[in-house]
C-alpha cells in the first residue's frame, strides 16, 4: 500500500510540475506572441528584423542561435524553443521546420540554462566542486557547440547549400562558443549562455558575412520599441529575476509567471485593453491544452519511474555490463534522462551521483563524466516529448510530433554519437 501511495504521490508531483512551472511557460510564451499578433505589432517586428539582412539564414541564426540561447540562459524551461519558434513561424516559416530548428539549437546550451541551474544542481548531486566541474565541463560543451549553427543551416536550407553559408556559421559558432569557454572557466555557470547569446546577436548584425542589409523597414525606433514591448518586458523582467532576485524569492516565483507579467506590462505600453488581453490569454490557454496534457503525462511517468528506482537501476546495470567502455556511454545516459524528463536539471538530479561514483570506480575523472552527463541531457531534449509539445503549442500546431521527430532524429543520432565519442576520448586519454 505504501508503494502504491508513493507512486501516486510521484505521479501527482509530475503533473504539478507539468502545469507549473513548465506549463505556465508554454501558455505565457504563446500569450506574448499572440498579443503582438493581435495588435499588428508582430508585422512591424518582422519588417524591422528583415532590414538586418535579405538572407533568411541570417535571420534564423539571429533569432534562434543568438536570441534563443540568450533566452535559455535567462529563463530555460522551454522558453528557448517556444518564443523563437513562434517568431520564425510568424516570419512565414513552416511550423514543423521552425520547431525542428529550435529543438536542434536548444541542446548544448542547456547546461547553462536558467542562469546555470543544471550545472549547479549537478555539482551538488555529484558531490563535486562547482567551479572545477564547470571548468572541466565547458571544454566538452564549448567544443560541442561549434557544429550546431552548421546543422541549423543544413536543416533549413539542405546540405547542398551549406558550403555558401560557412562564413556566417563560423561567425555564429565562434561568437557563442569562445565567450562560453572563457566565461564559464572564470566566472562560473551562471552567465555563459546570457553573454554568449548577446555577443552572438551583435556579431551577426555587425558582421553578417552573407546577405546584404534589407530595405529600410519604415518602422521608426520608437514604433519598434512599442511593437516589441511585450518581448522587451519579458526579457527585462527575466533579467531581473535571474540576476537580481534573492534565491528565496526565486524559489517562489516561476519563469512562466515572470514571462506573463512582462507580456502584460508590454501590452499596457501598447495600450491594449483588459478585454483584449483576456481574450488572447483564453485563446492561448485553449491552444496549449493538448501540450499541457502531453507534458503532464510524460512527467508523471518519469516521476513514477524515478520513485520506483527503475532509472537508477538501469544506469547502474549499464556500468556493470560495459566496464571501462562506460566512458563512451555516459553522454547517452544523460541524453536518456534529458529525453525522459525534458529537463537538463532533472537529468542531472537522476544521474549526477551515478556518473560521479561510476567514474571513481572506473578510475576516470568524475568531472569529465559529470560533464558528459549534462552534455547528453541537452542533446536528449532535442527529441523529448515535452520540448516537442512546447514548440508545437507555440506555433499553434497539433498532431505533428511524428513528423518533427522523423526530421530531427538523424541530427539527434549524429550529435549524440559524436558527443559520446568525444567525451569518451576525453575521459580515457
């Protein structure tokens, strides 16, 4: 009887997490985007962004690789999938392609998401010194970031067109990975994604080695600020939430609530009435209901498996079976956790101690295997049901999960294999 009650309690815990904080992020992000669509502000934003370059690849990298990684660093919890996917879809990109691009992009940065929460959590669960772990793990993470912009372009334009986009891919990759490496080693896990995202956006706008600047948008700076007020409100309040609020306050306030408040403040700047805001909010909630059911179901199952000890037992069995070869599987274990839970933090909670103890038993540096775990956790999010549901809900789509998985799966397999071999070699050598 006690076992049944504990499993039911775990399931309810998963459902509660699915509704808040995760579900609230989905609804709030969709509300932010729909508010700008309702007022026509999104059309002005599109025209302004289009003036940066005539090339859709430049715009995609600006929105997904620059702004998306910035959002991951500030907030996490699916914001880096939901908001960029909605913006790309608003530009006219096919929703399935937009979600797929955001899923591929929102991988390696997960280790620094939500102001470094996964890395901080991993250090605690694995019993490792946080700064040393971050310094070691960033060697894996920063190196693994370099190919991602190339994969994003290949996904959008096809492999045959990739060679002509090599310069902008190099700019995007280096502008993000190099600051990540040095910031993580010197300042810790809280700021790499935030600063890297900002520097990447600046580099793409200033250097853009491909695509001439577009025609003047006809939107003044003042009009653009008002049009983007909901997004600017979200970013501003998330920055305050991430960098200024005491930990005790942050523990009681979720990113979804901050996003919602930021959007409401932006809507007030645009002089949107409460009736319109209420209607948009209700429509956003209705559009999100399928995603909420999916997420709650997956998290309930994951919590039950965790409570039953099934996940830890499976991972321990893998260590015993493969011995020293486990160094090449540590990344896959992290990916399993990321796919199952949809969270880099939860994956670190599940497997942090296991990776550390396995490394000690096998004679490896525990910081390397722990770093491989957080690397894999981000890769696992590429195909996790939670991320799929978040992206589809943000684009107002439903029932396309299988189609997206088919298109993203080869990229997931390729990135995971390459990362596993790389992390394994680092551990062994």
